[in-house]
C-alpha cells in the first residue's frame, strides 16, 4: 500500500485508480417511454425510412413545380384542382400536368407532385381552379421519403444518454422497446459509532446520517442505482462483512468516514482485505477531502470518503461520475453547466493543492457576481446555500476580487 496520506493531485489519483478498474457494461431492455436518461447499450438503426412517404410541411396545394415557373401576382399560373388529399390516407388520384391538389400539413403528396405552394400564395378562382401567385422549386415545402433517416441508418449510437428528442425518434420509428445499459449498482456504506439514521430524535454526541442520502442522490442523478447498506460501527469485523457483501452485489462501493489518520479509522485496512490490488491512493491534494481512499478489489472500484458531508459530496462529485459513466458505457459526457461570474472577495490558496469553494450567485446588470459561502466541511448547509462551486487550481496561490471565475452549477 502507498504511504498513508501520500497526497496526489486529483487527475493523477483518478488516472491511477481507473487504470485498474475492470469495466463490464451489462444490458437490459426497457420500454422506450421509460428510457429517459438511460444509456443505449447498442446502436439503434432505423427499420424503415422516416418519413416513409412524401409529405407536405404546409397547408397549400401540391403541384408539379414546373407548372408554376414564372408565376407571380401580376402574372399568375392557373391550375385545375384535382381534389383534396385526405389526412391519414393515401391520395386516391395522381397529378398530371396542369393539375394540383389541396393538401394539409403532414398530408401525403399524390403521385406526380414534387412541391407544395403555400395557401397564402394562391387565390381561389372557382371550385376547380386556383391561381398560383409564386413559383415553387422542386422539393419546396415538402419532405421526401427518408429525408430524416434512411432505412438501416444508425440513428442513435451506442453509449448515448437518451433525451426527449431520442425518445421521440424511437416512437417515430415504432421502436417501443430499447436495449440500454443496466444501471450500475453503487453500494453505499456509512460508518461511525456516532452516526444514526435520520429519522427520529438524536442523543447528545450523535449526528444523523447525511452522506448516504447525498451520495444516493448523486448516484441517481448520474444514472446509477444506489444500494444502502446502513450504518456500520467502528469495528473491523462488521465493516469487513458489510463491505464484502457490497462488493459482491454491486459494481462500485462507496464507504463514508473512517478514512482519516485515526486509530479508529479502519477503512483502508478493511479494503485491503477485500481483494487485489487494494488501496491505490490514500490521500488527494484537494480541499475539502484530503483523506480520500481510491481502491480496486478484484477489478471493482472502491472509494473511501471523508465523513464530513461537504468533503464527501465534493470528492464524490469529482471521482464517482467518470466511473459510473464508464460502467454505463457512456460515449460522451454532457458538459457540466457553468457560468462566468465576477468574484466578490480575495481567496487565498496553498500552492500545489486544488481547492473547491462553494459560492452564491448574485445577479447584476453586467452578469453575475460570485460570493463565497464560508463554512466548515461538516456543515451540509454550506453547500445547500450555494449555487455552485469554483475551483482554485493547484498551480495558483489564490484568486483576487474582481476576477472572472467559472462557477460549476450545483
């Protein structure tokens, strides 16, 4: 095991950790209507072209475009109206030269038509004749078969997180079931003799479990399935038994508390009994969250987080997302939402250490101001009162008031 609390920069720590993780993406099939936010396991291909027939994009008249060439308000073209295209049905007629058909948006173009003139560019002469006041080009105001997608075309790549647009596309193609990556199971273990469940009253010296629930929310937001294993006392035997069970049943195990330099902190010792190679990183040069443990046991990732709620959530937000995304087979991460803001106060930092500072955003005519929210790492409402976080990089000694900073939104 590396020397206890041998601090590594976050990127180096993450790289060392992920190099040892065996990623196995598992599949399941779900109803497309319930697949929002899920990640495709395999590429989706179109079983038929879309649209499957030539259709109008406006209300107007289906025409043979060449019949309208040169038409204007001063010198309109006159066409015979062959009929009206019924909605939801194929036209029962074809168009020959000099004829047109009234058509609604979404209607199927009759055979012989290759354009649609908008109704506002026409004038009715009689029941069976219309003036065309503007020329139409071939393909104007219509969709051709396969213009959106062709039959057999890959429409959604593997590893895509499904958004409302993709759900709509699946339905348009009649794909009511879709194969997606199974949600990675993330085992969450809280530890500490002083930690109790959040329901009910607490005795002097006790604190309610916060971390299990902030981490569960984070895992769900990422697309994983949190599995809570309860609160374990500060003893090796129950910790080892619970961690071993979680490792067997889950794809990633997160243990909170028990990672700092204390005689009662058994997390690293227990993790090293669960499988090789064990602890890879013990200590990350970041504030808050320095006493972080990153381990791999028999190919599965294990992370030991500080017990302080702010530290635990900040560190989990750095290291857990890339692992969950890998276990989902996610091809491309969505960019984290952020805004630029003007810092209101000077912030000092230690060179060589990465700092994350919660801030509140204040609106001003020129944009936003970022006001630091100060609080110790065991105060969860420090984060709850913040709109986001700013990062002081390891090669900086701080940030100065008035400087533009990037705020990563919570």
